[in-house]
C-alpha cells in the first residue's frame, strides 16, 4: 500500500476503515510521558458507509460514459447490453463496498493510476466479449471510451471527496493511529501523516523508547514499549498501527507482528523507501524470509522526445481551443483599470537557467512593491510566500486564479521550450537560492504548467509537502506519471473553479442585505 506516495506494507486489513478527506492529523495529547500511561477505554466505531457511495459513483460514471460514447448508432437494447457488460466488469474490478487498497490515505495521482488501469481493463473486456455477446464495436470508439472513462472516474472521485467532507459524524469514524518507532523514519512517517492533505488521522501516540527518540517525535505522547504493544492497542482503541520497520530488528518486529495479528487493526509496516514509486516495488521472498524487490528505471531518449512532442502539440491545441477564453480574460483585465494585461516575472528553469514567465495579471500594478509589507501575513513555511486572502489580488483576479485561467499564457513558455505541460512549479530566484540539499535536484527537469504538488497539495502550506512531491516527480518521472497528473488536474481545476464561483455568489448575496440595511439606516437618519 502507499501512504501518500510513501511505501507502506499492509499486513492485515480487518474491520477498520478509512476516510479520504482533506483534514489535518490530530494528536490527542501534547505532553509525552516517561512512564507506562493508563489509557482510556475506547472501541471501534461502525464501518464507513460512504465507501458504498463512492463505488456507486464509480459505477454511475461507467454507465454515463458508456451511454455517451458507446451508445451512438446502437439500438436501446444493444446500448443496454454494452453498458451492462462495462458496469459488470467495473463492478468486479472495483467491488461495491470493498475496502480500498490503501488503508490510511491515497495520493490523487496514485488513485488515478488505478482508475486508468480499471478503464483499460473495461475497454479490453468489451473488445473480448463483443465477438460473442455484444454488437460490433469499433476499436477507436472503445479507445475513446477508455480515455473518457478515466476522466469520468477521476471527476467522480473528486466529487466523492467533497461529499465525504460534509458527511454527518455518524457516517464516519476517525482513524486512531499508534506510531511504532523512535528514529528518523518514524519522524518522516509522522510528518507525512501530519501534513499530507489526503489523510484524516488521529495519532494516539507512539510506542518505543521513552526518552531516546528523534527530536521530531517529542510532541507525541509516549504510550509504552514494544513489549506491551497488544495491551496498548486495545486500551487506545487503535484502528491502525504504523510501524517504522527500518529501526526495529527482525526479532522485535516479528514479535510485535505476532502480537498484533489477532487484533482488529490495520498493521502497516513502512518499507523505508520514501519517495520511491510504489509501482516499482514488489514483495518477494528469500527462503522463508520476506523481501521487497525494487525494479530499476532507466529513462530513454525516446521518452524525452515524446514528452517534448506532447508539450508542443498539447500547448498549441489548448491555445487554439482556449483563444476565446484568453480574449475574454484580456478584455476583463483591461476593463478593470490601467496596467498591463500580462504579468512578466523572472523564474528559474531547467539547469538553473532563468526565463520570463507569462501570466495574466491578477494583482494591482504595485503588487511587487507591497509584498514586503505583507511578509508577516505569509501562510507558507520555508521560502514560499502565499496569503489566502491576499489584498493585492483584484476581484477578477480571484476567479482567474481559482480557475487557473491566469496560467494559460504559460503555454507560450511551453512552446518556447522554457516549460513543460507537467513538471515542478517554476521557482522564483529568491526561492531557488534558499533551496538546500536534494531539493536542488528539481532543476534537473523543466518546470511545469501543472505538476504533482499542484494537484496533491497546492493548498497545503507545508514546505515539507512541496519538497517531498517535487523530488518524487524528479526521481520517478515517466510518461505514465505525466499522463496521470494531467488527468488528475482536470477535476482539481474544476473543483477550484466551482468553489470560486460559489464564493463569489455568496459574497454577492451577503452584500445585498447589508446594502438594504444601510439604506434603511440612512433613510431613518
């Protein structure tokens, strides 16, 4: 399994549930103890019913795409047969109500990879079955169906996340996690659970040495030693155990796992391979021992050529299709007052070369000069700078930013070869100057219009997520990963755009009563 994009091996999957919503990890206590604590009794809650809803949304997407793409030119009975087979195959592949393959959290891109595999399998099944049971289907139409289905499933999952965040409490049950470990790997796991936006976890505390621990774990309460893991799990009402396996010897780890096998908990052992693509890892054996086999990757010249070809063709096509939208945005910015339509800014590209990035202007003309006065309001960590309600952003600019329309001029940067459609966020010179250690490796690739950080953690203020996701992309780049990121970008942008329109409507409605009330007070005076 994966926790975010980190490799975690799930050893048992019994009775507990997950909630794939965007909240922060919670810690029940902030004062570590140096003795065996007494924990309150707590039990497991009811299963999370929203998984069934998620599966029904998936199957609805399969049906809708099937009717829309495969039903053309077919009779009603034939269309029902085709869609019925597609839904049946998806039902077998996804499983209604079946637990997701990731127990603690799943990155959107990892999820999209799985959905792409489901779409391909459904398309292949239609081609295989049509020879005997279905009316003839053209290969091109089935291919289009599979591609559209990936987007349909991804959008459906995005909608499910939005609904899940608004479910009443009795529909959900929080994950109570016990972290086992004292070292840097355990700290990395704790930070991942704390800062990754796709997790919703309550960290009950840690198990291990009471005093000899990594500094990053000192804010977690100590629950006891590994010898008491079973009693601690029961007393804490834990639903999941996360073990930093690299810091435990085989005897200690084996003893702990045997103790926990009879408990109704998810047991997740970190493989110590943070930042490695989970698809490159397979479980294997050496005699009677368990091993993790890592498949090596070698980037080929033809893949880079294909990426560049996709950049050129894709950016040219999007520029052509979006030209009316680009014209409307330019007119709107010009009508909003004096100042240029485009904002030009120096950014750092591949191999540390600087280039001029193009964007639609979304701020007031003196925004750069006013930045220093807003430093105290910065909501980001590290060298990044961002304010959620930046006073420099114009009214139109808020919508352009939320819908990512402001970034359409960057397609010109892509055509010039200064950027790619997919890649790390182009850094400012002052940001790049503050990068240390391995983060400098992000300059090995072209910056992108969209990227892993943009779709996974754009609203996460943590610099840890920024660093982790950028390095993950650099270390594991592939054409498949680029494709998945582009597919995942669609529902993310749609959600942000709709949310922006809703916010604008709420502000407009909210202003109306205040305006009337003000008028009444004026008249009364």
